[in-house]
C-alpha cells in the first residue's frame, strides 16, 4: 500500500514537472521571439524547461528523453545564456 502511494506521488510529480516545463518553454520562446529588452531572460526559462524535463525523465526512467533533454536542450540553453551574458555591452 505504501509502495503504491509512492508510485502515485512520483507519477503526479512527473506530470507537474512536464506541465511546468511546457509553460516555461512557451514563456521562453515568446520572450526570445519578441526581441525586446527582456528577451535574454527567455534563455533562463528555456533552461528551466529543459531541467524540469530532465528531472521528469529521470523520475520516469525514460532514458531516451534523459539523453535528449540533457544533451541537446540543456546544452543549447546554456550556450544561449553564455552568449546573452557575454554579448551585453
């Protein structure tokens, strides 16, 4: 019974992480596409999105999404943050 409750909690956490990841991705994409003074913060939201998706993938033991979110998305987001910080003049 306790084991079943832990699994339900874990699945609920994965569900919320994925929903939050989608929300952060949309906000980040809109900020970047808007090309306004605050657009650089879009990279932060996209990095949050990738991190949440990575955590959800780890919790659900989805190895292909772990590799995908960790290597591709997180790398690209960190590169964007790096370029945003060092290109401000």
